């Protein structure tokens, strides 16, 4: 399993996480994960706040899982210049812009505003009404 950079671990804010409380999270905030979320099958409803240093891998995995009919929600940085952003557009992702910088919490409990804008991306699955 590839090591996640120390500065990559940020907890999704509670107000946002509450919308996905019953969803599967293949990348929970955990410095020593027991499984690699990139190597397992995701559930029909999956929420992921991926490590930003490995964005391409996680977005491509989300697209792969969405092609199996699963609904995937991703909290990611807003960056239209990337290969992974283009893959989301090609997959007809719904892009929800967060109007302000999200405040994240580090594993040590420190809270800070993100240095970049974020988006919530929804890849709608075939089982979604």
C-alpha cells in the first residue's frame, strides 16, 4: 500500500460528513489503514475525501466504480487543469462548488481553512432514482 503524505490527512467537516453518514468510505481518516481503498470494490453509495497527493488514482478509481453503476461522491480541490478533472467531466459528473474555503481538521485536532477552493463531485449511479 502506498504511503499517504503526512500533510494529506484531513477530516471532512462534520456538517458535510453528516450528509454521507451511511455511505461507504474507502479512504477514512486513518494514519495506518488496514486496507487500500484503491484495491477493493466500493459500495453502491460511496463517499471519499481522497488524499490530494494521489488525486488521479482516486478519481480514476471513482470513475471505474461509477461505471459499475455505483453512486460516488468526492470532496476534492477545484482544479480544471488536470487529467483527473477531465475524466470527471467525461463521466458526466455533477460538480457542486463550495462557496467558501472549507475548514478541515488535522489528525492532531488543529483546524484550518483550505488553501484552495473545493468541490463536491457526484457521479450518479444507475441505481439512483
